[in-house]
């Protein structure tokens, strides 16, 4: 499992799919043709992160810092871990050599990927 998968899991992505699958399974056994797709609600990423931040000992600025975002989620935020995440997400080579540029790219890309996966991310954070 990659680092981004860990981020998704920490924010609750996939939880509803598991619940929907569990609820749909008995119906599918009784009438497979009658199984209808179920809408999955968006994950309110901001609300979940704000709740985590409220209970965190440090004041973390997850809205602008990938390091703080990773710390808030209880993930390794070391340079090595961030480089691994950047590689996983396809960071351009020219940004990988400059940690500040990589961090800015990484923060924006993580938030965009969360939105792409059904996360409710406000436009001002993208």
C-alpha cells in the first residue's frame, strides 16, 4: 500500500464503499439483476482535518503545508517519505531536487487527488 493510499484510508475514503458492499451483498444474492448502483457521498476532507487539528497538540497548518498535513494524519513527514509520495504521484523531476518546490507541488497534488477520489475540497485550497 502506497503513502497516498494511507492518506485516503486515514481520511475515511472507502469506508462507505465497504458499508454499501456489505448492505448490497444480501440483496445481490436474492436478486442479482435487481442490484442498483448506490450513490456514495463525498468525504468532507476539510471537516475531518479540522476535527483532527482541534484535538492535536501542535498547531498545524495543513491547508498550506504537506508536512503539517502528513503529521496531522499521523504519517511520516520526513523528506524521504515526502520524496516517496512525490514519486508515487508523478512529481516532475525538476521539482524533486528542490524540496520547497516539491512540497508545494505535493500539497496541491494531494488535495487535487483527494478531490478526484470524491473528497469535498474547496476551490481555494486547490
